[in-house]
């Protein structure tokens, strides 16, 4: 185990920019930081003038009964997430140490001549998106209201991954990438949009389909780009007429993108995918919960897993983009 923690210990002193940035992330459920639907902006703007404190009753899960140590709970969630990302980065991204200055690089987007064919950019979008989707229920369970939980999840996730980009700028192997920073923002915004618009969340998912590539040394869904597919999924169950059909309601259609050979050697390929799969959340609901969605903690957990991870599809059609 010592060899696992040595690189983490060596590089913790270089994570000061991460810690400094995280000081800017709000741990209180600040009303002004909520994601507010556009048609309610005026209403909320007027209401803010009457808010006496950041921990107002409408920001809490149990109005009138603020949970004890809410700030501490929020800080622990953010700190644990930041520590996990920093530990992974120290072991996988920053093992060679840091140079003497801050460097930037224009890495491009999805072009064939980019370092990873754009799979890394979609990885940044997905990581921030998944962070918001996973942290929101954690902040809610800590006692924050729905709006505050989405806001805390989005800002803390974006803060952590932006800090990672800043640290990359000082590392020997990587540089600060404006494209990565923009992708981080896009992912956090997508996650917040689906969390605050359940009618769209019922229709769309953004998922990762990963299998370990033959040349990869270990199972690494975050760094093994050659076997990643990023899929934008449309669920028939999200449309009322299709949901009423006992056959069609179980199907999903996905548009995807993936690359091969960029990080494992061999021919570089960029592929677009059209996929057909089964809606596992709907199958579980109908098979075990009499059609109810999100009725138990276990079901909510599996639903979130199915929202983020693509299990084997029925069929894929692939088109080479090179």
C-alpha cells in the first residue's frame, strides 16, 4: 500500500491552488446561488429582498427545523469529493511532478489531429455532469433544500475540476487547456439543467459506455479513452403517448461518439454511434415496484446508476468519421 500513497504525499503540497479555489465554493445554502427557472427570475428577485439569512426556511428540507451543523455537513461532502479527485490526480495525472511555471495549450475539440480525438473533452463534460447528478442527492440528504442542493453540487463540482485544470497548468505532463475548462462548465450546466427540469430529465440521459481496452494495463474508465463511448440517450418513456404503449415504453435511442487507438497505439479512429437499448429503470419499476419510479432509496440509487452508465445495448450502428 505504501507505493500507492507515496505519490499522493509527494504532491499534496502542489495542491494549494486546488485548496485556494475551493475556498471560493459556497458551503452554506446561499439563496442567491440557486438555479432559478427563467420565468421565475422576477419573482425570486423581489423575494430576495425579504430573505433574512442564508439559512432561510425555504432553503431547507425541513422548514422551521434547520438541521444541526449544516455548514459542516456541506463542507464534508465537498471536502471528500475534492480529496478523492486530488488523490486520483496525484496517482494518475501528476506523478511526474510540476515545473516552474504555468503553461497553457490550445488542444482543439473533436478533430482527428487532437491528442485523444476529443474523447478527453467529452470526458470533462461527463465528469462534471456526473458530479452534479451524484452530489445533488447527497446535499439534499444533508438537509439542504432542492434548489440549494443543485447549486452546491454544481458550484463545488465546477470548482474542483477548474482547480484541477489550474494544477495541470503547473504540471510537467499537462497544461491548462481552455477547451477543458469550457467543457467543465458545459457539463456542470447540463447536470444542473436536468436536475432543475424533471420533464427533460425524464426524456434525456448522458451516459458512459466503457469496456477495458485490450492494451490497457488496468480498468480505468476515466483515462482509458480507447474503449469509451459517450452517449446522448432519448427515452421513449419520457413521452406520454409512448409511455402508454406497453411495448415501446421500454426502448431508448442513443447517439454516441468514441475513439480508438489514440492512447493505446495503432490506427486512430473516431466513430459515431446510433444505438438501441432497453430502459432498465422502467423495466425495474414495472417489474418490482408496480410501475412506480423513485419509490425507495434502492430504486433511486439504481435509477441514478442507469442515468449515468450505459449497460450493454441491443444494437449499435457505427460510422467511421476519419
